[in-house]
C-alpha cells in the first residue's frame, strides 16, 4: 500500500488519474445532494484544492477550470447516466490538469479537446434551459473568457487584438445560441451544430493568424459545417417544410 501511495507522488500520470477519479466522485456527490449548500461548498473547496496543487499555470487556465467546476450544476440530465457523465467530467479534469501542469505531450491538441467539450457542455445547458443560469450578458462573458484563454494559448495574440478577437467570438456564440434555439430540433442537435460551428470558425481564424489560410481550407471547413448541420437535422426529424 505504501508503495502505491509513493507511486502516486512520483508518477505524474498516476497522480492525474487519481485526481480525475476524485473529481468524478465529487460530481457524483454533488448529484446525490442537488441544491445542498453544504454539498456545493465541499465540491468547490475540494475542486480548488485539486486544481491549485501545484499552482503552476493556475491563472492561465482559470476560465476552463471554473467552467468545468460549474458543469455538474448546469448540465441537464443526460441519457448516458450520472456515472458516465461523472467519468467524462473526470476525464476532462485529467486533461486540463495535464495541460496546466505540463505533464501531457501535444498539450495544445489536448487543450483544444477540453475547450471543445466545455463549449458543448454550455451549449447543452443553455439550449435545454434557456437563460436559466445565464443572461445573454452572462453567456457573452463566459464565452469571452473561454475564447480569450483559447486564443492566448493557441496563438500569439495579445493585448487589444486578443480582447477584440475573443469578444467577436463570444458575440458569435451568443448569436448562435439565439438563432439555433429557434430551430424545431432538440437541444442535442442544437448543441452539436453550435459546437461544430464555433470549432470551425476558430480553426479558420487560427489558420489566418498563422498565415496558413487558403481558399481550399475555407471550402473544406464550410463543407464540413454544412454537411454536419444537414446530417444532424435529418436525424433530428427536421425538414424545410417544418
């Protein structure tokens, strides 16, 4: 037993997995006592402890951590079940910590995955319970902070250009929420279209910043977006005739 605990201290990947397991258990604990101030307090304190030890890059990825920590309280009930949901959130926490603590290789790729999943979580939350947790201003601030963190991590943007780009993407996210909420499809389809659209927009913008933007890339991403939206709406039973 002592050897196992020692390995947790010396092997970063095992330590990450252990923290992810604890976070998943915290999610289940919060689900077991919904609305309990005591359960919420325990969850917040424990999550902060897991995230800030060590404090390396803690502020750099604070937006993603806060969004992930809020996820158990805003996510609608999912068909995959509470345990599977907790496992997914625990895995996301592992990836975020792996990026933050410089443990994982190809950190930008893993960070992009976590960022995309967080967008999907809040798309699902807002489409299933419109403005229950956020006003339009609150949703804009949330997406602004997430994209500010994203572009600061994935590009060389700084200062006013970083703020302007993040604000533009946040505004696009809010407008998408409003437009997609008018479609006669369920929140799952709306969430998928919302997430794919934002990811493709970000991909195009990142290629533009890196000087790699081309007509071929724009056509490819546009085709993926249109086909994905059509397939999702088709499987949702939506048609042009209503």
